[in-house]
């Protein structure tokens, strides 16, 4: 699961959370709550955005926290 997230982010610089939840049958926000919390510093700096997608000009930061 984590490997798939990392690969998708490294290739596409985004992760569609709805697709992830459908594919793995888990709630993204619950499964990755600590990682999302760590990602917030990148969000504050304008590097990434978390919402329905994890995206940004360098979403690789999230892939490294997963």
C-alpha cells in the first residue's frame, strides 16, 4: 500500500485520495493521520496541498513521510 502511494506521488506528483480509498478499502485520513500532520508544514510553505488530493509542485515530500 505505502509503496503504491510512493510510486504514484513520485511519478505523477499527486494522489487522488478517492481512488486510493476505493483501491485499498481504507479511509485515507485515518490510516495516514500522523503523516498528514507532518505534511502540514509543507502546506504552510505552499509546497503541497492536502484535500481531496495530495498534490503540489513537489508532492514527493509526502511520499517520504509515508
